[in-house]
């Protein structure tokens, strides 16, 4: 959901942005200096970006752009390849670029950046959300879960095997002999891929939101968990992964990148957020960059952060030495729902430790507000509200509680 800005004003070092679709968001302008915008490249419906040395590869609805990054302040288009499909993810390995799109996996030779050449493709008939390349194999995720493709001959990618996950695969990360799949509502799934012809599902860790992307470093997996922001999972025992920490951000987290002791989170109506993950059990929010729209992808390379979404690619420099205290306040609110799943009505309970304006609303999977249950001033205390779903169809919904600068979201399942 793109936020269209109507007005912005500066008051005592605070930028207040008012949008058409939702409440005002308040951020510290001084704090955004920790992420410095260096350059911007404009493209219609930019979805994914992968930096690789002096070049970068930007995927959009219909095009792969090859970009010269030697001057990050002035990224320059070198060439363009038009697959005529909606590119979801871009990976670069040596002189090859791997694209996932509406129909599977495509491989492009960019050995001569000015003349990208189609090499081969694997047709899956399903929208392929993400891919991870390791050795002679490409690991892709779609509605059914994980598929393993032999790319030893890039001109003839060949299906090897697949592994059904409890929910659709949205993101995948390969580390050693394990595949880590962000499986939407099922959370994080871990598979043994030591034998690519027979992948084995080892363990599943349910996350509070919907897992969209994952990065793994050592014994921890860092998940972009849509409505629940950043979630961190211990994967030291792949059979028994478990949540160790997290940070619930405003907006919907869609993408994540990890570099050194920092995690970079991007998504809808949240811009870019940076967390210190030196202590995985207690991630600390250290910096943010707020945009007029939203980001769909984030990557880190060559000392720069690349955030992609809407109509552009933003190139930023992160200055961790100047990172100050987190501008996002603690969230003195709670929110729970019972029973869940529910048939026609559900009891929502929440608590406020401070008096103020409270908004309780229902949103769909895209983050669009479907109904406002309550909007008004409330004293500190505990509250109970019965939501009657009425004509709402069966499915997954998010109940969101907003109170001042605090936000709490819980997912509920309506079964009729």
C-alpha cells in the first residue's frame, strides 16, 4: 500500500508526514542523518535490486536494468533487457543474473554489461517469489514451497526435486547443507538439502506475523515478518528452531539484509529501518530512513545500502558511529484475540498504560484498512471489544491497535 503524502512540516527538529491512507507518522529528523541518501535511480515499479561489483541489476515489471555503480551519487543505466514478465527477485553470480518472475526462473548473461543475453529458463507455471544460488543449484520458492533446479548447464535448467512447506514459500536462504524458507503464515522452515534429490523438512518455527524474507548468519536467522517487523530465530538446532528476539515495527516488513552486526529492514509504509543485532535476544533500533512511498527490497554491498521500491532505487550510506538513541518508542500496549480461529465474532482485549487517542482496526493481507472498530480517546486501562465479522469472507486478517506512536498487530483467522 503506497502512502501518498499530502503535507509535511518541520517542528523543532521533527518531521510530521500526513498521508492519505492512515495516521500521521512522526520521526526524528536528526536521527535520519545516520542514513545518508547518496544517489537515486528512477524506474517504473522497481521490485528488486542486486549489487555486484561495479554494476547493479534492477528488476521491475517488465525490465532488467543494468546499472553502472562506479559513481554511486549518479547511478547510470548501461543497458536493459525486457523479459515482459514481472520480475520478483534478482540474484547475480559471476557473469550470470538469475531472475524470478511470474513463471519461474530466467538466466541472463551479463558478461558484457552493454549487451545482456538470454541464456535459459526454468518454467514452473507458478509465480516464483525468491531464489538463492549455491554451486550448481538454484533454490526457488513458490506457492507450493521449495524447488531445486540444476543450473550446471545454464542454457538448460533442469528440475531436480521439490519440498512442500506448510505454507507458500516467500523467501529462501541457503547456508551449508540447509535451506531456510520464509513460509508466509507457517513461519520459518528449515530443510536438509545435503542430497538435492531428496530434501527433508527438519523443523518449523512459527513467527507472529507472516514470514516474507530471511537472512542467516551463524546460529541465527533474521526474518522480515510482515506485520511483526524483525523476528530473530535460533537455528543452532535445525530440528528445533525457536524465537529468541524481535522488534515490532510500524508498517509491513517485506525484505531484510544483514551486514556485520546490523540488520536492514524494509517494507510498506515503514521505509528503511536499521537494527543493532549484536545481541540477537535484544535487537536495538538505531537508524531509519523515511520515504514518500515504500520499499520492496533491500541489499547491502560495497559500503552502501540499496533500497528499492515504488518508482526508484535509493543508494544510501549508513554511518553506525553516529547512530544515536532509537526514535521509536517502546510500545506500552497489549493486544490479544480469542477465540482464534473464530467463526463469526471474536473478543479483542487490549491494555493502555497511558491515556490518549486509540484506533482499533481490521486490515487485509495487503495492509489495507477494511473496518475501523474503534476510534476515540481512552484512559489508561484494560478494554474488551467484540468484533462481529458480518459479511467478511473467510480468511486471514490483521487487527491493528494504534495508540500515540505505539502500534500492535495480531493476526486472526475467520472460518465460516
